[in-house]
C-alpha cells in the first residue's frame, strides 16, 4: 500500500502536490487540535463570589489571524482547491475559490463564537436590573456611605446576595426592607430603607 501511495504521489503535478500537502497537513493539525480540545478542554475558572462577580461585558476582540483560524483556513483551502482542480477549473480559479472558502469558514467561526459569547452574556445577571427592586438587609448597612453591608434581593428571577451602601442618615439594620435607588461602580447597590419610600 505504501508503494501505491508513493507511486500516486510521484505522478502528481507540482500544483496538485501543493494542494494535497496543504489539505493533508492542516487536516491533521485540525484533527489534533479537536482531540486536544475535547480531552483537555478550556477550563473556565472564575474567582470571587459568584453573586458579587457581575458580568461586565466590555466586548471580546475576535481576531481574524489566530492559530485556530489559520488551521481552519488552510484546511478548507486545501480541500476546496483539490475539488475545484479535479473538476477541471483553471489554477487561478482553484486558488481564488480556495481563498474564498477559507475566508468564509473563518468568518463563520468568528460569528459563531461571538453569538455564543452574547448568549452567555445575556444569561448572566445584569446588576442594573436591580434598580427600583426591593429586598431585605442581610448585613447592616452603615449610614451616609460609611461602609458596605449586604442585601438579599431577587434579580432576573434569582435571589442574590449583593453588597450595598446607603445615603440614609441612619444605618439600615439587618432584616429591614430596602429599595435600590442606583448602582455604585457597577457592582454596589445604593439603597434606601423602603418604609419611607413611595412605590
């Protein structure tokens, strides 16, 4: 069998050898990359309190020129190039179609990753949704922003324990009903005692 493969390779034109070389090498790299991803995976480690670590999406830079994209690009380029060449197209058409196919697959991968990230982001708790919601004090909140307490509050259908401060003249004791007025530094609730609030 090895002799037949060698004989087949020797009878190929240089252009065909280049196409087959690209297709075989980058397909092997793509397969290896997939196996490593499935076996090892990308472990997502998050630090801190899950309730207080609010997802603040500043956007992810989806770069075109990465190792993964390069492997996908040349894998697609090689196989599309082989298919178009053996269909009788010219070398120029083969190269152009291969380049187009490689570019399309990379753009598709980038769009898929972006949409997956957006889905994850939309599923995370948005602290802004806590404004005007009511909850109860878990740890007392010092008066006039003299310190940070904690409150239990339901946001987006889930109960969360979040840090809170107040502008009230007196501290808010544990177990008191509070209302969220605003957000401080995108992570701390600014609350007031709800007994004196208008709903």
